[in-house]
């Protein structure tokens, strides 16, 4: 425990209290939690026959779930994968945090993470006793790297890596003997940007060896409360993860497995949610830029990577004075020290209220 940093969100307590004191209430654009209803097709699956199964679920899940997930990867992202190489997980954060440990990494091993990145990549390395090393764009795997994280579209920056960029990273990691874990939780939220899965042939060259793609239903299907995600890719790696997770009891509840299968089989609700986020994103970005902020990258995902050229905590304070809560860029690494991450995951009414305050 002494190796782990303080939980960063605890440091936002004062800013949140300031923002919540605004006469028209808090506009919370910090965490990025979904606010829209869970689609009916998913709720029906959760409450259907799967809700009346008294026995234990399996770690691997039924073949029907794995086939539905594999089908969704092929339809939505052009990334065909063997259903046998799909494994449900208890949300994506759990998988990210425990992957280095599950892969057997420890003291002396290195985990490469993006220069500006989701904090749990680094935390997962520390839990395993490995050493996290930040990597700037285009950097080769650091010496001793056994695992390298890629993230496109990025949390927090919204940057999309091209297929050639991803292919180059994959080739370098393979040459170094490092597993590639690609966090693709925002891949469905590309808004037309050329986002591509690491499992796509333009990146993998038709070979999934050494590759793991991590996906979540939290954002595209509003299932953050269900803890519903999966990892897919290299059949040998997935099999090894499965065996360890069976021993550890890392099992998605059976009703949630049924809900995941329904979410994977239905593309219509994803398209509707993406369109809703895109409208909110366009309105909020225009308001920020009209108020003098600069938005960098942010071509995909659920966040606007924003700066006013000041230390991020000063921007957090100025936004809090407007009743708007954002996330400090320093949460995601030293390179984010002058940015804040602003989520578009708020109701239309709250987004419109933020737009009004930014324009006043």
C-alpha cells in the first residue's frame, strides 16, 4: 500500500464544495459517469430468465456471450476475433489494475504507459511491484518492458492514434517481447475520427499474438453501474488470464453477463448514445472556446482536454467559481499540468447551464 499514490479524486473536495455552493447548483463535469437511462433492451435482459439462475456463473461466461462480443467487434470495428479469445471482466478498471499481476509481472519488470494517461495503468504496475515508465508518443518500449499500454481514443486527451502509429507501436513491442494492452473503452465514441482497434488487420497484420484489447460497456451502453467489460485478443494470453481468474473468483454475475450479451448484439442504442454525446460535446466545446479556453486534441471520447495557459489547479478554481467541476490534468501525469479534463457526461439541462455560465 505504501507504493500507491493517494487517491486523486479526494483532492477535489474543496473545489467541489465551492462549485456546489453556486446559486444554480453544481455542474459536475469531472468524473465522466453516465447519466442517461440504461437502454431497455439491456434492462430486459438483466431482469429476464438470467435473473432466476440460482447457481454460480462461470468466469468464462456462456459461449453465447462470447459470440455476441466477437460479433460486435467485427461489425462495429472491423476486428474479427475468435469467440474463444473473449473474456468478460468486472468492469475495465478491475482488469487494468490487475493485469500486470495476472501476467506475472513483479520486481524488475517495467510497464510502459502513455505520457498522459489514465492513472490506473500506473497503479496496476505498482500493485504488481513492477516499475511504471511514462512513454511519449513514438517512444520505443523502455528497457525491461514486459507490458505496454496503448490508449486510443485517449482518456483524458481524446487523441486518436492512426493505424500506422498503432502498427509501429505493436511492431516495436513485439520486437522487445512486451505484451501490448490496448485500452479501447472509448472506441465507439470516435465521432467520425479514424479510430481503429489494435485487433484490426491494419494494425495487427492479421496476427493477434501478444495483443490484448480492453473494452467496456460503461460509456457506450450506460452500464457503468453494471461493471461490464471484456478483454479479447491473443488466445493464449486470454486462456492464461482465464485460468488465474477462475482460481481468484473474478466472475461477472450471470444476469450482468446476459445484459452484456444484449448490449453487444444491439448496435442501435450505441448509435443513439453516440449522437447524444456528440451534440453535448459540440455545444460545450464552442462555449469553452468562446470563453477563451483552448481545447487540444479531443477529437473522440467523452472529454474536452482544455487549457487557459495556467496551472491546472488555477483553472479548476476559476471553473468552480462558476459552479463547474472538472478534473485537474495533473491527475493524468506531469504533462497535463496546464490542462483540465472536462466531461460531456451530463444531462442536456446541465450542459446547457454550463454553456450559459461560460458565456456570462
